[in-house]
């Protein structure tokens, strides 16, 4: 039975959204570097049977292209996920997901700076509008917060995370054509695990090794390893193949919506008018800043996002 690509892509966004919820649920239970390590190890185990032969046969390719592989792994696999899991220790998963929606605008800015891509007045206005929406959310609409510079540290960490993701996206845009999709993803995860292990080891020495003898913990780790890191990506590839990257990228706007619903349902988080107003402003700004031409130009920027 053929499943409509819109259903496939919507499901992928739902699975991506769950990453914010699980990350928040592990607050104070599993520290960020350890959780990021568990995620990439679990995802590699799930994906390895699909690409083991390709992974082994391309040994010379991995050796030759180690620099972009390291860059992809460091920015997208390590820093983004550690930033996400760190951010939700200090802010709500709703805030983190809405801040994450700013990614295309940040990617457009870095594309302008690093790749000399053009930005028209509408795109520039959209970027400014997006940042205005994020500023509204992280200050809760209070000018007193701006004057005192007392921002929520979790939102600032998430902003750092999306900058890392935008850099990752640029590297993907320039180099992803060199690598087989699933095998290339698994290789970046293996490199990410190598980077994360000593950092996670420090957390184990400092805080103790987290207890894994709990079904909620086991299921949470399995979720972030299987759904946002494996199934959602495979669904994303299939959806892009059927309707194209420009149309498919629009579905990422569902992530803050799904995350909000899941956070209210499972975490008891409160959705305020600050989130509503700021979120609408961010999404409008993102739409204007990417535009049709820019969305076509970003077909590789969003192509491998793990959320």
C-alpha cells in the first residue's frame, strides 16, 4: 500500500519533535554529552544493517574526505545535539523548538557571509522579523529583560545550537553529494561517538554513570536513536524523493507545532501568548527569508536534519 508523501513527511516531523520532549524528560537524569552519545550509538546500531556493506567498501572515500566528515559530525551530530539537550535543562521544550525554527534564517545569513549568496530586501526583512520573534519569546515581551540582559540561558544555548546547525547545513550543501546517504550518515555518527565518548566519560566521573535499569530510560534512548535519528530520516529521504526538497522543507514548520502539543500533553508545559505571538512572527519571518528561490537553494541545507 502506497503512503502519501505528505503523511510520510508529517510523521517525520512528529518524530523529530519527540527529540525535544525526550531531551526535556531526561533533565537531571542523563547529562547532555552522555545523552548525545547514547543517541548516536543507538542510531548507528539501528542503521548499520542497512549500510554495512557500503560503509566497508568506501573505506578510501572516508579517509580521503575526512575533513568534511569531521566538520559535519562536529557541528551537526555533536554540537547541535549537545546544545539541544543542554538547552532543555534551562528552558522549556516549547521555547527550544520555536528557537530551532529560526534555523533557515540563520542559514541564510551564513550563506550570505560565507558563500556570498544574495539576499533581497524581502529576505532581509524576514530575517529581522524572525529574530524579533525569537527576542520576544526569550524576553517574554519584556523590555526590562532586554535592558537588564537577563536572558534565559537555555534559549541562548539553543541559539548557539542553531548556528552550529546552520554551519553544518553549509558543509552538507558543499559536500553531501560525495557520500552515500545512509552510510555517510552512519560514518558521521561513528565519528561523533568518538568525539563524545571522552566528554561523556568526564560526566560519568563527575556525576556518576546514569542508571539504565529503568524501562522509561531504555525506551527514551531507543526513541531518540530509532525515531528522530533513523526512521524520520528515512521518511524524510523518501518524501523529498517524491515531492522535491523545496516543498518538503516547508514541513519543518510543523516541528514547533508538534513539540508544543507534545510538551503540553506529556510534560505539562504551559503555552502562553508570548509563544503564540513570537512563534507566528518567527514562522512568517522564516517564510519571507527563505522564499521560493531560497527554498530551492536550500534543498541540501535541510536535507539531513536530525532535530
